[in-house]
């Protein structure tokens, strides 16, 4: 019921594909799948907005949460929640940058 998905560092321009791949490989089950997919859609919207940089700026993200069946509280289980973290990362400098 709890899930955690990390989207590794890479260019903003490839974030959507990387996020979809991370979700597809996350192993979420039916109880988690809807909540995890919606959280991924939200984080893709944040990155797509340009708030963490555009184009070749680099970013990473993580999404975690808990999704009860039917999003209804069950005694003895965590309540539903979603946590999203998006970070702009230093853009790697090519090894030959500045070479004469």
C-alpha cells in the first residue's frame, strides 16, 4: 500500500519518459497504482512548467505515499498521503569543455 518511486537525474527534456519508465518499473500493486500514477502526473506537470529549469537543465524527483484500497481509511493502516520532491541538479560539464 505504500510506494516510493525515484526518477534519477537527467535533462528536463527527457523527464516525462524517465518518469513513465520509473512508474512502469516501480512494482506498485493495484492498491497503489492509481495514487502513484496521479503523483507521477503531478510531478511531470511541475517539471514541464519550467519551475526547475528548461531544456537541458537537469533535475531529479521522488514520489512516495500510501494508498488504501478505494482511498478509504482502514483501522490500523496509515492514512492516504502523497509526498513529492523535485530538485534541479547541477548540469554536468562535458569532459572536453574548455579544451583548446
